[in-house]
C-alpha cells in the first residue's frame, strides 16, 4: 500500500479520458481504465461518443464527460481503497477559460471533491521539469501537440509555474483557410493534423510577438509527434526540437508529476485491520500447538545422559516441519504488519511527509528480509527446545525443523528484494494482505497436521473419541499406523494446497478434489514427513509467485507505448539555428520513461480564469 494517499491526473483527449496516479514515494502509475465496464483497453476510458462530439460534450460538461470521470473514480477507488478526493484535469490547449468550469462540474458530479484544471501545454512543461530539464525563470518554450488535431502554445517559465503567452490550434487555421461552416465541422478536412504544424507554430510565435531562434526549448507531444513534425518545427522556430519522454502521455504525466491539485489534502492510506492481526495470531498459535503435540507425542528410547549411547527418538517429524512453517508465516505477517502500522501511524499523525513514503516502503522490504532470517531462527529454537526436552543431539531435530523452511525463507527474502524496487502493491491490495498466507489455508493445513500427528503418536488424547468413531465407520483393520483420522488429515492438507494455489471457486473445486484425494490416499507413516516438506515447498512457490507477479504485472498492464524502467533524461541545451532537413529516411524517435513526481508546484484555483503563471484556473 502507499504510505500516503496519492493524487490523480486526468487528461481530456479527443477519444476519451486517460488517467494516472502519483504518490509522494515517487510512484507514477497510469490507471488501467480498460478494466472498467464500457472502457477500452490501453488505459483510455471510452466515451459514448468520440471525436468532435466527445469534445463538444466535454466543453459543455455533458453526460459523456461525467461518465468518463466516473470510470476514473471507480479505478482510483480500487487503488486507494477509498473514494476520490482531488484531481488535476488537463484539457486541450484550444479550450477557453469560460468553458473550464463545466469540466470542474462534471468531475464534481463524479465524486471529486477538489478539481484543478490545467491546459495541456502547461502540464507538458511540468513533465519536462520532472524529467530534469533546466528551465530558468524567463525561459521560452514552444509546445506543439499533434493528436487528431494540432495546436501550438508558447509558454514562459515563471517563478511558480508557466505563463501561457499564446495558443493557436488547427481549427483556427482551418477556419481561415477553408469555408467557415465546413471548417467547424471537420477542422482537419484539408489534410492530416501534421500538415498544420508549420502554420500553427508561426501563428503562435506571432501571437506571442516572438521571432524565430529565441526559444530555450521546442518540443512536440502527442501520438502524432514524430521526426517529420520535429523537422517542420525546426524550420519554423529556428531551434532544434528536443525529444520528449513519453510524448503520447507527456501531458498526463505532467499533471501528476507537478504535485497534488491545489486545495487537496493527502489522505492516509487504508489502515491495517483485524484480518491482518488474525493472519499473525493464527499461524503463531498453530505453530506453538504443533510443537506441543510433537513434544507430547515423541517417544525417546535408550539410556539418558549417556554419551556413548545417545538413544533415539520416535516422533512425528512432519509435525515439527509444519510447526516451523507456520512459525515463519507468523513472523512474516507480523513484521510486515508492524511496518505497515508504523507507516499508517506516521501518516495519521501528520509526520509522514513526502520522504516517509519512500522510507516506509523500504521498511516493508527490510521487514520481509528480517522475517526470512527470524523464521529460520524460530525453527532453530524449536529444534533446541526439543533437543533439551528429549536429551538428544540437536542434529536430526534441526534437519526436520530448519531445512524444510529454507526454500520458503529464501522466497520471502526474494520477495523483499522485489518490494524494495516496487513501492506500491497491486491494485486493491495492501502489503500485509499481499504477503501473508490466507488464514483459511493456515487453519485447514493445521487441522490436517494435527490429525496426521495424532494417528502417529496418539496425542492429543482429546481426539480419542473421534478416532474411535471413525474406526467404526471406516475400519482400517489395525494393520496400519495411519488410520482414518490420519487420512482425513491428509485430505485437509491437500485441500489447503489447492486453496493456496488458486482463488476462483470452480478452480478450487477442480484442483482441490483430486489433490485432496491423492494426498489422503498416499498418507502413510513413511510419507508423513514428505507431505510436510511438500506443503513447505508449495508455500515457497506461492511467495515466489507473488514476487514474480510484482515484477511482471507492470509490463503486462502498461498501455502500449509506455515504458517503466528508470532512465535519465538528456540535459537540454538550446539548439543551434536549424538548417535544411537532412536527406534520407527519418529515424524513429526514441521514448524515454517517466520520472518521479516533483515536490513543489505552482498556484492554481477554480474561479474561472487562468492565473498569471498559467498553472491553474482561478
């Protein structure tokens, strides 16, 4: 889970909405809106109407835009565990200030309490700053957005943000070049959006009263930003354009990299609950109970305190392995829960700050590494206690208490290494819930271990009436150590494995019935230890699967064209005057990943006009 509640950015695009979330612990995630009913894949919420009708509905705050914001709110609620609180909404550069209150009203109807509206070029400016581009106050930036349309905006860097000096879009240029009614219906009727790049850039420069060659930075963003657009901008602006990281989602990422919407309050992440406490107490109690059964049911043979003849021990070794496995599960759940509770306490007391989120998730990773070591220590303590109780050398006891849980301990340590790199759990999960063994699995497996151990040793005696009844219904003939009680225990262990491996009810039924029958039928006195080791290996594989999902899920869920591996942006230097475009085929523009959100941001409000810095709606 995130240590402090994140903030949301929403971009209004011609084909729908796109949304992202960011947290103070440097996490930026594009929300998978395609999971919501009625949405398309790739992270864009589908509008009931697309193209010019969708844009018109957005400007009027119509039902299409409200439905899109509600889809964003649903996914954001799944991520944060609560309702949406604030959002920064990015709108196309051509939208006028008097139309923006309608956007705020549509977002408010969807449940967003605080809404701040930014023009897309300003959000791109924040994206550049977050990527390490040095823009001193007074720097001039030209942003060209090429999507289904085309627009060019001149920005001036101020002390607190960006000032919009002029904006021209393709609709305005088309209205001058074509017949007015046709141009309003089809702004790009005279050609592809890229055709308008030179003219919109010239008019934007003229509107800002700036000559070519004075810009500190020129860039192109949007799905249509390619090398051909860069060449056109170089000829018009006299400055070689800069390659922008993730040009398809630059405005969206800039909205969240800038920081939370002005007026938003960071909410603490979902606190830990009683289920997390049960996940700690239950395996701990089961572990202690199984150790007690092992001590009560073991039989020592041979002289006592005789070094030449140390004696031997007849005991339910599988029970000792189960006790160590449950002890490891309790330690893992307990330490991760303690780290999460500490983080929630810091956030709730207002002492978290932006830095605590980063420290908090690293603390969770350290807790997993410490739990792996502590679990092995607990297993060793069990062996030493049993060695002292039976007056035996600890070697065989260590073999059955420590060795079966070593793979699981290694898996927990590997999971901690993955968490160190990924500060946020999957959607709808907290870290304690993600790493703990399900309590139902612990309960069913513990019952099975106790029943198998009872058939081996006769302890605890309170199960004697149950054994007598089962012997009447399913007589074993007295020729086998493992009778009906032990076989039912094997069935429980097989069922626990199925409950751990799959979550859907029909899959549990499909896998659980044959697996439970197989383990129950194969449970015998020589195989009880192998059953316990098999359960421990299954738990280790489950924890490894959790870590593997954390590594692979970002790539599987990421919209097309978005990367995630960290990289460094190239330092920007104002380019030289542009000459003729080079001959030969145009190379493909590379795409760099997004960078962590910035701590500071400019002012912004919501009273109906752009502020002087161009950072928000006043």
